[in-house]
C-alpha cells in the first residue's frame, strides 16, 4: 500500500513541477517578447520614452517569474512556485493591456 502512495505522490510532485515550470517559462518567454514588441513601436519624437514600459514588466519578471522559475527548476516549494508564476502571468497581462493601449501596439 505504501508503494502505491509513494507512486501517486511522485506523480503529483512531477505534475506540479511541470505546471510550475510551464507557468514560469511562459512568463519568461512573454517578458522576452515585450522587448521585441516595444522595439517595433514607431517613435515620433525620437526620445525613446516607449522603453519606460519595460520597467514594470522587468519588475514583474524579477519579483514573480524569476523566483518561480528557479524554484521550479530546483524542485523546491513547487506550490509557491506555481502561485508566483500564475501571479506573474496575471500581472504581465494587466500591465501589457495598459501598455498596448498607451503605445497603440495592436491597431
């Protein structure tokens, strides 16, 4: 009976780790994409002020996504890692919607 419990627990941990890695990896890929998207914004005054949008995105990456990714890769605190990864994705979505409207990224 304990072998079955151990196997179920191992499956659950593996699945939790995959979800945590998925959420944090998605955050990493999105953060890298934001550099590409902001670089394509046409500048009218050549001040480069559109790059200020990267500051909150980078803060989200450093506070939520990077710790989640490190914890998931090490297999430590997987529940916390998944929660941080999902909070990071939600924060990215919120900030990106604001920036997309301000910079008119999608017309």
